[in-house]
C-alpha cells in the first residue's frame, strides 16, 4: 500500500494541479535554506521583498522588475527564490545572466547547485553527471523547461535560447557590447518575444553612474522607494544616509561607537536606535513616484538591511574609511560605498574637477536688479526642447572674466499659451531686455545663439532665419573627435535645403575646455580676475543647476586613427546648463570673429569712459589676446534695436 501512495498522489496531482501560490507565499511555505539568513525564509526579516515577489509571481501582469539594492538587503535571495519557484511550478525556461563567465561558474557552484537539495526541488533536476547534456554548469534541465546561465560577454550564448524568464544580475557591470547587437540588457527582451505578455524580466544591480543601464531603467520605472514610519513621531520617510549620526570613532572597536538614526522631521529630530529597525521595516510600504508605469522599480539602500545582517555601525565604519581615502585623493572606496551600500550612482569627479558644494559656496550676492560692473558684453544661448527653451545669459568682462547673469526656462512648445504667444515670443522679450549695471549703464544682449540640432529644428530655423542675423545665430554643436575644431568656425555655413538659411558650427569640446578651465580657476582669497567665472546667489542657481553644469568629465579616448585625445563624456542625463554655457561662450567668439567685440567692449565700459578698476598686467595681456584675434574694424553702438523696431510686435505684449 505504501508503494502505491506516491503513484496515487501523482495521479491526483495530475487530475487537480496544485494551486499556484504567489511567490512570497510559496517562499514562506517551502523555502528552508541557508541562502536565506537564519536558514529559513522569514518574511518578517525582509518585509520589503513581498511586493517585489508579487510582481514576479505567476499571473502578475508585471513584465519588468528593476531592483537597485544595497549589499545585504535582498537581491540574491530574491532571484534565487524566484528561480526555485519557476522550477517548482515548471513555468518554462529561466535564463540567468551575470557579467562574466567566471562569475557565472562561481555562482552556479556556490549558490545554485546547493538548491537541488531543497525538499521542494529534490528529483526535479537531472543529476550532475559529466557526460549528461541535461545537467552541465551552464544548462540544467527540469520538468517543463531548463535553466541556462551565461555571461554578458558571450553574444552567442545570449542569443542561443528562447526563454520565458530572465534574471540579469549586476547589470551595470555587464560588457559594454555583446557583439554587434549592443549590451546584454537590450538583448534579453528579444529572447522572450514568443511568450508575449507573460514573459518576465528581473534586473538587479547596484548602480555605478547615472548614465549606467540600471539607473536609466530605474528612471523609466515606477521608481519605488520603501517608506518606514518613525517610531517616535510616526512620520513616514525614506531612510537617508544624511540622517545617520554617531559619536566616537567608527574606525575603532564597535562597542565604543554609539550610532543612531535621527528623524529628520523638524518637530521630532528623535533618536532612533537600530533595534527599532525590525518594527519599522514591518510597518513600511513601497511608495512609487510613478504608480501608473507598467515597469516596476524598487530601490533600497543597505540602511534597510535587516537586524543581524549589515548594521548601521558597519556602514559608519565603511564610510569613515572611504572618506579618509577620498581626502587623500583615492575616490575608489567612496565610489564602492556609495554604489553598493547606499545604492546610489556616484559621479566621477576627477582631481581637476570642481565639486558642486564648492561651486555652491562660491556664489556671490550682487545688488538686487543690477549686474556687476565688470561686465561689458552680454550673450545669450538657447537650448531648444520639445516643451521649453533653456536660456542662459552670461556677461563677459576683460580678460575672459565672466558672470552667469540669468538662466531662464521658458515653458512652451508647439502650442501657444492663453495669451496666444509662443515660447519664441517670450524669447524675443528676453532678447530685448536691458540689464542695468551697478553703475547705471544698461547693457543689451549683444548676440543670441539658438541650437538648431536639438528638438524642433524647423521651429528653430524659422526663428533664426526671421531675425537680424547679427543678433540671432543658429548653430549646430559638434563633438565628433575625428579632427580638432575651433570653438566656432570662422565662416558661417548655408543650408540650401532651407532657403539659404545661415548657421554656424560650434566645437563643443574646445568650448567646454575653456569653461572647465574657468571653473577651476578660483582663489577664494582673491575671487575673480582673468578667466574666472562668477555665479549669483539666486534661487535657480542651486545644487541641481550646478550638477548640470558639471555633468560631464574629461576622459582619454583613442580616435579611429589611433590617436589618444581627451574628450568630454556625459555622466549625467541632463546637462543643458553646460551646453548653453558652451554656446554662450561660442557667441562671445562669434562677436570676435565678426569684428564687433572691441566696439562692444569699449561701449560697454564704465559710464565716465574710464575702466571701473585699474587692470593688472594679466588683465591687459589677456585682453589684448582676446581682442587681437578678431578683425577689429567696426564699432557697434550699445543699443542696436533696429531689427526689433522693424519687426511687427507680437500680441499680448
Ligand atoms: Zn520622528
């Protein structure tokens, strides 16, 4: 009779297949394994995985799950639990992708092979035999499918199988390109097309830089962050590193260190000890910034690591050591800390780059409604977007000294506003403004450069073509590194396809080289001077603005001809501030090329015809360098509003 029991059982299982449980319920019932700390999957330990597991469950409509996680939170345990679940329910194929073949082999040996002894998987996978094709390091067959593990370096492997479920771990460490077809994370969805909406992808990684794949995926996802209540005031919040406090030396013995979390609520500021974390995690909930997006994203730092795993004290110690190294010029430990423990991207700032907080501290308060006296010429640069114009006004003085005066974002797009005006009309208003200097002189914007190469090219062409070409210039930025370019080409080009419209080519790399040199050139004891850049203490000139300004860094590359050269590489998604600053500087150089600069400099000089301050020797030299470069043949009046008067006024003015 006892011999018949399994047969009877399997007969009944065939008649009424087991009810498919959601993944979290399945894990609670069946998973007892050292892969989960404490030997058994315990949902009270990491309650934040429950929602993610729901997304991975059979029957869930979610196709893409992006999880950015700090070390010792849930990443590997989640992926393995999902793999066990897929095998148990014979839910077709499963592909696991890691950065390199070596890490695949190691992972299979250390984390996957032990799974076959789990009671729920016993007998499901062909036994490992050297000559069996059903169980190799990379391929394991099971009832209803197979597990295939491969590395991102091997395009043939990635393209070899059609699968239903994929899990790519350490996405940001993948090979930049798997053959001709681009990086692995772009290939995987093509492997699952035959499964349509039932296919599932799990992407896990710690981030590297903002332009890295996992951060970009997260930006396109629902952007979930785990909110936990403060046990003292009840305020729901995301745990932030800035709120961690400690007394004592984190590098010393742990028992001499006192470490706690300070609630950031102004009326609370309460001390939260780590033993309260378990309760906070249990009472937490995921809050998604974009709840309607189909792709689900989850981000969790190691501050959420459950009690007994990575402690706040451990993190304080790692941070202190990383900060020490950073001060000595080694950013690597800090990068690792920020990427893997805080689960946030880390912008590479080289030793020659200026950190944002330094720039923030450098801002100057000028007189209200007046611009500094050193300014002689104003230029404006416009970055054209689908729904707005970004306008950057910079004033130039002698010897390359410059001041960012204004940064305006004009909302708009192809549809006029309630006053029947377009963003281009408001740009005309800005161009017509006079900027009063502290000594009473009013300066116009001498030239405005409009980017034709971005969005709404037709609109931008239309705008530049119908304005005075001495005041409005259409440009294309070029950063191809095959041959060196000047900041601006001396000759304007003509676009025959657009009724002879004129435009100029701006070499963005040399322009940015000049900008970064000016950014670095600052002596706090003697602020200002030749080739320096001033910033105003204004609301818009904030952290985000400076991040955009410094959103690129220099890197060495090898050109197609085998030459090594330094180029600017974008490490932030948005860098409109830097782009417009580069175009504005190009505008300054256009004035020089057209021979108008000396006239403008003279007419923009001080009220009484004298310089506002006696120039030093460096000033004179650099001044002559700038001015001698152009054909200094024509003086241009301070006000050159002819074209503005000639043009019909726009409505609503
Ligand atoms: Zn509180």
